[in-house]
C-alpha cells in the first residue's frame, strides 16, 4: 500500500499558514492616475532608452504601450 500524503511526520502542519504577498513583499507606493495624468488623456514615460505611452481610454481603462 501507498502511504498517505496528508499524514505522517512529513505532512504539513494544520496550524501553519501560507505566506501571503503582504508577508514577504515590502510596501508598494500607490499613485492615483489623476495625479499622473494631470487631467490629460495621455502621458509619455521614459524608461531607460525607451518611451512608453500611458493612455486613459473612453472606457475608463489604462493602456501602457511601447
């Protein structure tokens, strides 16, 4: 017979809990899109040698393109 994977000395403890992202990641700054766009519909973002375009669509979505 096969040994059960949910019992025995190597089984996970029922009292332990899984680590969540907030347990292991440092806090991330949140920036409101209105603050970034300043009332405009588009914003160009330079990242290294590349330029990206952040657009606020009529459907109230944000689209980032290269």
